């Protein structure tokens, strides 16, 4: 195996391990640790999906500036993390039990050194107080930057493109 292939395989593995560890932090409600893996210029957003014909298939997601389920930055994510940790916050007390599956991970270099576009498929399921919610599936497009963290990267952007035109269940009170 040549050096270039070996480096690509090592990068793929390292990024997948980051995603699995990051998912574990979310599932274990270690939100402050997760937040520490985000950059100061983080964009964390979920555009609204619309139903389109094949002719307009490329317009199936509204621009996030126009409409989104959410568009967060470091400050609003910090507020959300604080709220999720607050025992007085009734929306997640008792807490949901989330499960996040990440697969089909594809890594692309960007024009910036040590920054990568990571495209993956996901499935998010949760139960709360013996109630199960319909799974949410979709694609995530992340920007990861190499960093001196326990997992080697930081999350600079996460765009979450769900497969649903409407969020199944009662919305999302946690992080995906």
C-alpha cells in the first residue's frame, strides 16, 4: 500500500472515530464536553425540506437564511446546553434516551489545510417516558478541523438535512 493511500485510510479512520466519540457524548448527555469540541465560529443548522418535482430537486431544501428548524451558533448552543443540564427544564426532565447511528462517512479535503468536509448518513431515535418517537433519518454535512482535542478534531459546521418534509414526533429537544 502506498503512503498516500495509507494516509487517506488513517484520516478516514480518525474522522470516523471522532464522529463515534462525538455521538457517544450526545447519547450520554455529556453536552458540555460536546460543546468543547465545537469551534467559536460553529454553525449548527437544520434547513427545512420541501417536496419538489424532479425538475426542482436541487431546491428541496430552503436556504437556511430563509427558513430552518434551527440555526445555532456558539452562543445559542451554549444556552441550549445549559438548558439541557438544568433539572428545572421540563422539556428534557426526565430526559430522552437518544440513539444516533452514523454511517456512509465520506471525507473530502477543502481548500483550507487541516479542514475537511465530512458527509454522512444518520438515524436518530429516541424514547422518553416509555414513549417511542419515529426515527429521524438524513444526511449531515460537517466541517471538521484538526485540533488539539482528545479526539483530534473540532466541529466547525453541521448542516443536518433530514429526509422528512416535517419533523416526526414533537420536535427535537436535544442535539443530533
